[in-house]
């Protein structure tokens, strides 16, 4: 049925899909979500379905009435969706962009070839090749799985040939691993870029991302860094996004080196945990600009409307089913704390279950309020 309002199909039903869909709804863009498993976050939406998303007979009816199809993750079956896409519909980011990103080896090589600064790396098919590469790069080195890794699960930092030999069999796929020089960075930064199909783009402020146990714990915006370093980070991020011809919201993870140099760690071709602060913090959130960009609509301002925003993740603390609202009322009591609970039906220690954002004038105070609210929520 023809509708006055566009429809977007989201491949994925986790928190990123949920938050994209929420922004779409606000502009009367109808979201549909398809997930291979019964994902809790998508459940509030009427048009959320569970199905084998690699099956053309599932994908075809799903995309049939979509104006645009998008993905919540680089591993969603974009090629399969492209094969059954109606002629007048679009798919962003393009399968070509996704295939440059979803394999970390391909991605690093492509960024390096495009002249983007990245840590030194070698793609190693065997443990012997990795030992040789580590010898050249110098220990420690970071071993990275090419595909399917997230939240640091597919990485290992090794500081000797013995440690490398030991880590190899548990991590390596048939085509081996990416071996990277360890970057002795001062800080981890990230920059979100929203880009329309024609290339028009907006760049978000540089964020400082604080990792704990290889996972993002908190994000502070703007990062308390030199103006020149911030300008460089934004330039490098834009260059990386252009190198993969990204469309939609693309997040660029960066390392700030002691000499002020900026290295690209990796790209995420979608809204990203380090951009969640933008929902309350910016005039236009990363999710809204993602929806606008894939529809080829004018982009909104990415500027902060208060001097500081801090986001703190709410991680799972137990195994099993999350308790209903443990600590929620205490979190909601914290002044100005925006509480997001993703609705995942099961919890694991360290799993991302929600986040809190606080805004204000003074960094330390904003940070304190965000931490207080996030730690009150016991899931
Ligand atoms: N070359 C490196 N030198 C030093 N630290 C690194 C390097 N590569 C990765 N790290 C550290 O490991 C973390 C996770 O690495 P990476 O981003 O490659 O993994 P991931 O599993 O894709 O993570 P995520 O899902 O959190 O983005 C980085 O945020 C950084 O803290
Ligand atoms: Mg990463």
C-alpha cells in the first residue's frame, strides 16, 4: 500500500535498531525490523519480526515495501537483501562499504592504502608468519580476529613469542589473524560522521571513550584535548569515512598518540556506543542523522546544546534473567540523568544492558551524575 510516509527496514533487532527506530517514529518514518533471533530491544515495535534473514523468501517480503533498508551491524546480510531489493528502494550503507569494513584485515589495508594513519599491521595466515611479523613490529602486538569480533572478545595482546604461540590456536581462523603493533596511546577517541549518498556530511564533536576490561565504560564529550588534535581527529575521521564511501552514520574509533598524532583503530558503519550521548546531548542525534542520511534528507546539526555530555554504560552484573526494575527509581532520581534500558531478556556479566546520559556545565559534576545513575541500575 502506498503511504505518505517513508518506510525503513532495519536488519537487526538489538539496541541500535531500537534507537534508530525510535528516531524514525518521531518523524513518521515507519520502521520495520528483522532479526534472526528473538531480540528483546525490538519487541516494542509492531513491525518487528524474527526470521532467517539470509533466506530470500524471508527477505523479499520484508524489503518489498521499504523505501530504504539499513543494517544495525556490519555482519547483517546486506548482499542477500540487495539481491531482493525493489528497483526503487535503496540500501545504505552499501554492501560494498560493508564488505570493506566487516573484515578487519580488509579494512586496515583499505584505510592504509587510502592514506589514513593506522597502527602498523601485517595480515598473517599462519602462526609462523605472525611470529615473524611480531619480530618486525616489536612486542607487544595485538592479535585480532578478522570477522565477527566485538567488545574486544576476538583480540589478544601478547608480549612474547611464547604468548603469541599460545594465543594463536584459540583465536585464528583458516585465514589466520591480523597482527597489529600495540599503540601506546594517551587516549581513545571517537568521531561520528553522518554522510548522505551525494557526499554531504556533518561531523560530530570528538568524544573521549574510556574503556574498562576492553569495553566502553564511559564517554565524555567534548574530549578534553587540544584544539589542534581535535581538528586532526575530525579530519582523519572524515577521510576514513570517505575512503569507504560510507553513507548513513559511521563511527570512527581513534587513538590519540602522545605526540598528538591520530591513528584510526576501526570503523563501524552504523550508530555506535560512543555516540549514544548525542540523543540528549546534540541538536540531532546520531540515530536521527542516520535515518536522515539513508533517506537522503537534509542532515541536522551535530552540535552539543550544553557544554558537556557524559554517557555511562549499564553493564550486566549477573547471569540469567534481569530483575524487573532493580535500582531504576534511584537512577531516575538523579537530576538530569536520561536513563536508557535496552530490554534484553537475558543478562550476562559485562553485557551492555542500557546507558545513562547526563548534561551540564562542569565535566566533573556531569560525570558524577551519570556514574551515580548508571551504577544505581542493577541488572
Ligand atoms: N593496536 C592496538 N594497540 C593498543 N590497543 C588496542 C589496539 N587495537 C585495539 N586495542 C584496544 O582494544 C580495544 C578493542 O579493540 P577493537 O576495537 O579492535 O575490538 P572490537 O572487538 O571491535 O571492539 P569494540 O566492539 O569494542 O569496538 C580498543 O578499543 C583498544 O582499547
Ligand atoms: Mg572497536
